[in-house]
């Protein structure tokens, strides 16, 4: 007890250098925790991007390339899946639902996705959460658009606003279709996934933008059941029955769900060996994990660097303690004269280094939470990473434990030196 | 109280001449002994042997009928904190403790002395206050920063720390070197008064022989060493 009090008062007496040391440790702890938290949250945001989808099918490219283009809207799929192949595959046994995806167009640099109403019922993210509307509902006419939450926020769109879709990607597209704007009829709730940054229009409308296809009036029976389902929801549309799917020549990719997971592997094999067209079917969960593995080198380097920063800060503490020790030999001799054993002096210096590390860690946690609450919004809007501000995880506590242990071990060096000083100096020390 | 027989001590094994060699030295209970010798003659070294900080290479050192050389390191540390109060030449106090805390530090490592201090006063703090006042340091200085005290005041705090818990032996290693002549005498008289009240033996070391008239016994370290040679 007396030793803790002595260590504390002695540190307070040297508060200038002690606080600097403590602050360096705090900064390094904050850095380590922040990197760790962002890493974990990035990983979970990442693996929560899509769920409940058993297969993603597209033209034969790489697994990761298909995942990136169909789910993350990154990169461009040159080839697609022909409509005939899509129709054939969706009638396979065990297929519960399919969602056709047609990508490649944009609005002010944001991705436009042509799809069917199934998207709003079967697409899941996170822990199998469906998409929800914060305002409005799904499209029911060819010239209607459903926008993600971030699009609504960023571009300040409300229900009823008119939106012009351009052909191709990029802000400066020459093909504006001012004559045929889309009306915002639905705004989705935030998901923390690329859905937030997407404009959704009926699949048939994509054809119209590209000048091909057919008019809204042309009727097709092949998808009649499906349309019928939705007309129940939109009774007021009964008089004006539009085909929202159309019959495009090809789509970019499609998502599949099965009645039972047993079908997944079998259908996947069939698709990968499908003769008429070179197709690729991937299981999103598996490919997401592969993709994360590729990114994990970055995460390891980040962790390595922040560990080095922690180490450097602890070495700073070592330097400070060792430098002060020489000036404190008189202090140690006085303690010896009142009966302190060399072992007490060893403990005293150890307690000092532990106190510095402990306070450094506590301050570091404080700084970490401050940083997180300040930057949470930025990370969400710029990085798409939803940072969770909650208690430290087991792993984070372990990291702090490791820092404390390292601080203790580093502190053993000056403590040992104090031990031997006290043996060698006796009380006849001349400074 | 103290008995030394054929004591030899070297700081380094390879030293040709021992730092200390003393054939016999006896100091009785309650004596106020003035031990003098020139700088570097080994006065502090002898005191560190008496305090059990260092051990003699040969010979025996007995304090209160306990043979220090026979004790384990740990037991010697306990023995010191129980029975010896130590006053240094200067830089006596821990700068980060108040004068009062510095005084209480004197019995922090000894149950024995805590018990004795509590026989005098209701609490350690009260006993420390009492001693400081007895040594002429008034209450207003008790919580003040140690650095703001004069050297004379600092030595009074150091003396109070040595006396707390009434140890049998008080060792003072040139405590007056930094004081002016008037303060020197006043300080030594305060030491004597306290030593008499507590019944402590006092071993006072100095190179300044002008102080020896105040003591009832004077020992020259040079004479002791020559006698052995
Ligand atoms: N810690 C030490 N290590 C090695 N030699 C020491 C140490 N302390 C003192 N000495 C040596 O022992 C001798 C006596 O020193 P000391 O006892 O301090 O003399 P005094 O107190 O009489 O001035 C000196 O030669 C000194 O150099
Ligand atoms: Mg000396």
C-alpha cells in the first residue's frame, strides 16, 4: 500500500515527463484500438453486404470479379447472361426465387440497377434482414425509381422528384434522356451496404433507356403469375397493367435462392458446366470470405504498425524511467535507510511503470471513444463502415492486457537496476 | 548496545588495504558518541555496517545482542527498520512527500516502530506532528513542500523521522555539515534532548572536531583503524 502511494506521489512529482510518457502510450493505445475496431467493423459490414442468397450467376469471369460487379458495383462486367439461359436456369428444380440484375447505367455517378419486384422481397443483407422502405413503396410503373438512403441524403431527393438516368457510367454522359425522366416513388432505409448508393428501376426500363426493347404496352404472358402477385398490393394500378420485367436480350447477373441448401451445390455444378453459354455461379458467403482473405494482408500490416507504435511508446517509458533512476539513487538510499528492502524498491519502480501504462491505457480508451464518436459519421458516409460504439470486445481487452503486460515487462528493466543500485550503493551515495 | 570485534571490510575484493579494520569497539546503552575522522576515512562505511546495509568481510558486529553478520539479508532489513533511525548529511527527505509524510515514512516499514509510536500518540500522524513540534518545526510547516524548507528545517524533519517509533539506535551521518555554527549547536542539543526522552543511543559522525565538546564520548576512527594495524 505504502509503495503504491510512494509510486504515485513520486510520479506526480515528476508529472511533466510522466505525463508525456503516459500520453504517448495513450495515443498508441488509441491508435491500436481504432485500427482494430475499424478492421472488425469493416469486416462485418463487408460480410453483411449480402445474405440469404445462395448463388450469384453471371458470365464466366473470376469469382471475386463477379462478386464485385454484382454486389459491390465495382468494376464492369463486359459480358452478361442471355435471357434464354436465365429463363432456363430459373426453372430448375429447387429454385425458390431469382432476382435478375442489370447494371451499367448511372445517375450522377451513382449506380442504376434494373431489376424486378422480387428484389424488394428476396434480397437480404446483414443477418438476413430484408430491405425496408423508409418512405413510399416499390416501383409499379416503368418510369418509376426506388432510391437507396444515401442517394436520398446526398442528392437530397424526395418522393415525387424527377430523376434522369444516363446511359453508361460517369457523371458526364452524353446520353441524357431528359424526355423520359423517372419519378422517385420509394426510398429505402439505410442498410450500410451498396444498396444505399443504388437507384433501382424496373428491368424493362433499362431496355427503354438503351433505345431497344418494346413499349410499356406490350404484354407478355411468361411472367404472368409473378405480375399477378404484385397487383394485389397495388390495386389502384389494376387498370394500367404494365410489364416491369420485359424481355431484355441479356442481364448482367442474377441472384438465386433455393428451397433447400441441398440444391445449391448441384445447381451450381450444372451452371458451371452449362453448354450453351459460359456461365459462373458463386456462393456469395464463400467468395466474400476469399475476398476478405485477400484484404487481410492490409489489415495485418496496419496491426503491425500500430503494435510498433505501442512498442515505441513503451520504449519511451523505459528511457524516461532509466534516465530518472540515476537522479533518484538518493531517494532509493533514503528508503533503504528506513527499512525498505531491495525487493521493495524493485516493486516501487515496477508499480510506477504499471501505473503509467495503466493510466496510459485508460486515457487511450477515453481518446479512442472520443475519436470514434467524432468520426463515426464520417466513416459511415465516406467509408460505408458503420462503426459500433459499445464496450470493448474480448479481443480489444486482450490487446490492452497485452500492452499492460508489455509495460510491466519493460518496467522490470529499471526495477532490476534499482534493485542492484540499492545493493551496491548502500547509503553512502554521493550525488 | 554495540560491540564490534576484529571487523574487516573491503568495498572491492581486490583492494589491497581494507576500507575498514577495527579490532574492538564498544558503545553502551544511551551513550551519545561522537565519531570523527577525515573525509574518506570510512565513517559512512562503518555506519552502513552498523545499519546492516553492508556486511563485514570478517569479524562480528553485535547490536542489541544480535549478531548482524549472522542474519539473513531480509532479517537485517527488518532489524534496521525496527531498531535504527538514520539521519543523512543532506538530501534527507523525499521531495514528493510533505514533511509530515516524510516523518511517518520512518515507521512505514516496521510494525514494531508503528506500535511504539502509537503508544505515544493516538495516530502516526499525531506522533509525527508531536515530534516535529518537539524539534522546533511549527505546524504551519508540516504540510508545506519540502523544497521550501530551509536546510536547518529539513534536518529537523529528518531527525523527527529517525526518532519516530523510538528506535534504540540513532545514527547521524554528518547531519550538521550544511548548517551554520549557531544552528549546528541548536540542532545537536535538540537531538540530545530527544535521545534522552526516548532512551536512544546516539552515534553522531562528523569530520568537524569542534563539535566534540558537546558529547560525553569521542571516538577517532583513524585511531581505531591504526590500533588494528
Ligand atoms: N558504494 C561504494 N562503493 C565503492 N567504494 C566506496 C563506496 N562508498 C565509499 N567507498 C569508498 O570507501 C572509502 C570510505 O568512504 P566513506 O565511508 O564514505 O568515507 P567518509 O564517510 O569517512 O567520508 C572511500 O575511499 C570511498 O571511495
Ligand atoms: Mg561520509
